[in-house]
C-alpha cells in the first residue's frame, strides 16, 4: 500500500520524511494510518490551467482603452 507521510517517523524501510511516498506492507501501513503518521496516497492528475498561452484563449484586457493623443 502506498502511503504519503504527514509526520517524520521510522518504518521497516528506514526513516520517512514529511511528504515522502513509500510502499509498505499492508499491516504496517494500517498501523501507521491509525497513529496519524501518514495517509493513503492518491495520485492526482495535473490539469493545465494556464491562460493566454495559446491563440484560442487570449486573456481579456480590463479597464479603459487608452486615448490616442
């Protein structure tokens, strides 16, 4: 079972730091989750939320238009 650690702790695989993702045996992982040392790891897909990098979605300019002087 893959786990993401929310606290520094010792495991059978050695030291585990905050934010580290490790694969551990089932029983050990259940015990660590009960002790609030880690949470089950859920992989998240990255979503491209950039604006204005393509020609299709240009950003809308806000404010008053400039005067031609």
